[in-house]
RNA sequence: GCGCCCGUAGCUCAACUGGACAGAGCAUCGGCCUUCUAAGCCGAGGGUUGAAGGUUCGAGUCCUUCCGGGCGUACCA
């Protein structure tokens, strides 16, 4: 159950009854002395009604019915309402699982979107794992999720690659394409140096666009190999995207001319310097200069704005999305503002869906510069994952000198990939973040290994104490203060997931899990579990089990695995 | 030039969107392993939230100006 929603709806009802305008503004209490939850909305509502906030608070509390939910409701300060939850209510809200929402929505999530001309590099990491986390959380809450991997599988660069492929007789040879990055670079060198090659490459693009069978089959072959590279990365990263989620740029080809035609039919189109543009007033600066949204180049070609407009029609029309979430680089903010606006005036948003750009910042190195390889080039994602696994395996070996190499490598995979993902997911999506191996690999503090470690300690309790989890009570009343704080934290799980869904912010789930693990470890240090008897023992084991299930479930929603020993 | 984002402890990040004394981790210093995994726990120090004004019961959060940084800004995505 969502504690915040329960409290909010009760307090909102009291507000309505008293004729007050405003929201309850419930949040977890800032300090232990303020109870478990606090409602801050009275002050604002009282001001609006020009009444004394403390009096209003006392009226709210008088008619507030929190029977079975709260054991204590107090007014504090200028008009805060502090709420302490009833022990029995807490007992009923030990999560261990995710509750489904009452109204499921259809939500399209656009994420990952690698350029298939090259191999995936670090720039694709954030979109892939942040988007995948949202997908997991949305599905867990019972929403109908449609993944859309908007891969870059079309455009001029493919002319170059296909021509290079033919010249090198690489059509049927996967080994030539084993390293797409090298292949791309070699093709680019040829393209820049050889006029004849360049013109043949341009012809190949024309062939592709006009649907020439040979060009198309070569193109398909190339795409197939490139996607195999992506699948491998997704599999290693634990990203749930599959082939059926691919809706690349090429899939909108047939609709692009129609998009332009439809814009024209609504008199939204204007020619400027030979290009077909949409000019909207809201993209005018103070001086009156208007920014165009170009939908067709002067040479007749289409652009990503055109493709994205076609995608909006498809997603809100055919797919019937209520929400469309775009996980792309923050640098595309203006682009999305523009196409959302165009879609709106042109009536392309068929379902009146909420179109939301979920931008994220760049990865920087320790010096605050864009994260590059030592040579200044892009870093392949596969290399990054190799290094994470290598470093983690090394650390596992240090901590467990007697462990076999194979076992250390197994642990190293889960821990290393978890560490790299968590380091990213735990930071606020919108800002740039510093990627630092030394920090990430220390595995101390707010990291995935800390959470995984808390989980293994619980598993260790169960195996050492020969505990059958199914025999544990499903509801227990917390007694010790450490138990109670743990129970309150456990109860907040579903609230956290709601917030992640609302704002598209996985770091909120990370913060929650870190707090949960911290609370558990404090409880673990303070309260003997296996060494206690009777009710103390079963109660504490039940709390430990709920913590373990919530940690595992929460990490799974982040796309991070757990191990039973580390 | 114009637009968007950012500036919080030595470093990396939080702060539930205007709430109570700005919190964590790393690093530093001091304690805790014959007791359920020390990848842990307990404690200490460390802040004029870039600066100055303003709005109000209350501002890291909103408004104005300035300083510093990043990104974007007509046919790449």
C-alpha cells in the first residue's frame, strides 16, 4: 500500500470538509521527533483562507479519521501535522512485493536508441539503463508498457558502410564486422580520401532510399550484425530490450512524406531557404527572430524532426499511449520542445497523451571533461563493461582468497555490472555526472555492493539458522526502536516507486534502498537475531526476510542482480 | 547575441518540487571483530548553499541583477 496516498487522501478529505483549498503535502518526516510522516499543507491552505494556521490545523486534526492508521497525530510549529503510524498498520504494510496500481496506463518508453552504424559506446549507457529501470518499475506496478528502441538504422552513413562492405567482399563475412568500430573508421578514412568511393557511397544511399533490392539486402545484413552486437550488450547489462522492441528510424520512412503533406494541408508549412519549415511563435526570441523546425531539407531529404513527428503519430495513434517517455540526452531538449509543440498544433498527438522528455546529463571524467578514452576517442560500452567486471573480480579475489577463479568471476560479473549501473542510476538524472573508477570500485557507501552485501548477510542468517522462510509470520509488530525504524522504511517502498514513475527518476529508488540497507544494518548490529529466541527471533527474522525481499525486488527494478554470498 | 541547464563540506552526491536545526558517502581523526559476513557499525571535526537584493510565517528551492561553468541555437541525430 502507498502510505503517502492513504494519508494524503484522508487529509485532503478533511480539507474539503472544512472548505480549504490546497494539498495535504504529506512527506516522510524530516526528523524522528516529528513522527513518521508530516503534512505541511495546512499553512498554505490557512493563508489562502486568511485564517490562523494553528487553528486550522487543529480543526483538521479534529475531523481527521486515521483510525487503524495512526497512533498519534500532533500539531507542531506554525501548523505542521505530525503523524506517527500505528504499529499494526505498519505490520500490515511490510512490502516484500510491489502492489499493482488500480488504473493501468499505456506507456511508451523510448530509450537506448543506439546508432547501428557503430558499436554502442558509453554515450548509450545512461539512456539504456535509466530507461530500462523505468520500464521495469512501470511494469511492476501493472502498467502496460511498450518499449521503443528508436535505433539509428537509416541515413547517409549507411551508404558509406554498404559500399565499403561490397568493396571488401564483407557481405557474408561476420568476422569483417566483428569490430564495428574499426570497420566504421576504415570506411570513413576511405570516404574522406577517395572521391570515387564517395560518389559511389552517395549512389548507394539513393539506391537504399529508392528501395533497390540488392542495397536493401546488404543493408539488412549489416543491421542484423550490428543488432547482434547490441543484443550482447543488453544481455550483459541486464537491459530488457529485445528485437521486437526495435522501432528504428527506417520504420517511419513511408510516413515521412505524409507528415509533411499533412503539415502543409494545415498551412503550417513555410518554405525558407529551400527547406520546408514550421515556424511557431513560442520559439521566437525577444528580438523577434523565429526558430524554424525544419521537416524537409532543400534537397528533399527528411530529418529527425520529421521522423520524431511520425513516431508521435504512431505511438499516440496506433499504440494508443497515454504517456510517452523519451530518455535522451539533455542536449536534445530544444528539439523535443519543438516537435511536441508542432505535434500539438498539428493534431499529431492522437490520444492527447502526455509527451515527456526525460533528459539526462553527460558522463564526465575526473577532471570534469567529457568521458573519453586515453586517445581521446569514444569508449566502447563492451570495453567499459569488461573493465568493470575485471576490477570487481579482482576485488572479490582479494576479499575471498580461497575462492575459485570461476566463482570469483561469476560474482565479479554481478558486482561489477551492478556497481557501474548503480553509480549512474543513483545520481540525479538531469545533471552531468563524474565517472570515476576509483570511487565506484571502492564499493563503500552508497553503492550497489553495499546493498548486495546487506542482502547476502540476510541470506547467511537463513542458511546458518536453518530458517524456512515460509514458516515466518507474514505480519509482525515491531518492538525495538531499530525494528520500528526498519518497519517504517519498509512501508515506504510503494510510495517510492510511485515517485520514480511520476518523475522518471531512478535515483529516488536508489536512495530508498540505501536507506533501507542502512536501517537494516543498524538493526542487525543492535538486535541479535539468531541468538534470540521465541517471538523475538521469529519477529526479527520476519523483518530480515522482508528487507531481503524488498532489497532483491528493488535491485531487480534497477536491473541489478543479487548473490547469496560475497 | 539569444535560449535552456547548473553552481550545496576538501572530493562525489542528496535534500520528496516552498517546510522545522541543509543530509549521506569518500577523505581526515578516534573507537568496535574469542558474539549472526568488518564490502560493516558507533562517534568527531568539516557549510555565509557562487554574490547581492527581493517575495513571506518560512527560501538551497520562487523573482531580479551580477559572477563563474556546461549545452543548444536552419537543413547531423
